[in-house]
C-alpha cells in the first residue's frame, strides 16, 4: 500500500510561520469581517500554515449552548446571543495562541474589541458586496439574512460595520482567489505587523534605559 505525503512547505512560508509564532507569544490571531468574508476557510488554512490550533467562535457557541446560531437568535434574541458570544470569545482568547474566526457581529461589541486588542492581532477580511452575496446565498444558517431582500440587508451591514472593522490591526482583501493565497497574504501582513511592534518595543526600552 502506498501513502501520499503533503509536499513540504516553501522555506519562506516556514520562516514566516516560525517568526509569527515566536513574536505572537501567548497572543492569538483573530479574524473579523462580515458573513461570507472567508473567516473560517481562510482561518483554517492560516492556522495550518502557522501551525496553531484553529477555532470558530460560532461553532464553540453552538457547542456550549447545544443550540444552533439560528435557534439561539430565535429563542433569546440578538442581545442575549451577543452577550454569550462575548463571553465565549473572551474565554477562548485566554487559551491562546490560537487562530480564531469570529462571527460577523462579534467585533461590534466594544468589550470584545478590547479583549481582542489586548490579547491578539486582529485581521479584517474585507470583501466586496458581490463576493459576499455569492458566498452566503447558498447557506440557510444566516439569521440576519432571513429577509425578502438579503442584498439590502448586507449593504446595510456593510455600512454599519465596515467603519468599525477598520479598527482592526490589519486588513486583507478577501476575493475570489485560492484560500492559500489569502492565507499567505495574511501571514505576510501579520509578520510585518509583529516585526514593527518588536522594533517599537526595542526603541522604547532603549529610551527608558537612557
């Protein structure tokens, strides 16, 4: 019986992954963005490349509540769901370093943004309207899109949420491209971001010592 092995990762990818893990420390990589932005698919690939555990916040919420996201919305309303979401994400960030994909509304919560800022690197997967609609139209588990005009709902969500998503540490263009390409672009951006933080810390330390 023959077995096939995955081709080894390019040296550049391996070096990037090593650098990211070393400089992250206990912090996590947190993906934010609207439904359909690719947080789960890109997140899984990114986690694989960086060699960190991947978690999906929505899946964790469903696990602890033993209910689906649509069921939670229907039974308790959005406000109660957001509070549960906040608590689950806060707990998961304490278990870092991980790669965490968050629900579309999670980053809108001020406390969640604060938790992410203090314990992680936030990456906004930003996508155009047509890309988002093409991805979500096939799925029935989107409570906020259960509407006669889901495109208008998505446009409203974009206008409300994109300015807030803009506070994320990094922005990556999520488009109709292989997830490997998007994940690698995220790796490059994260490495540069962490490198800048490291140099900033060194400068501040040297100034304090002087």
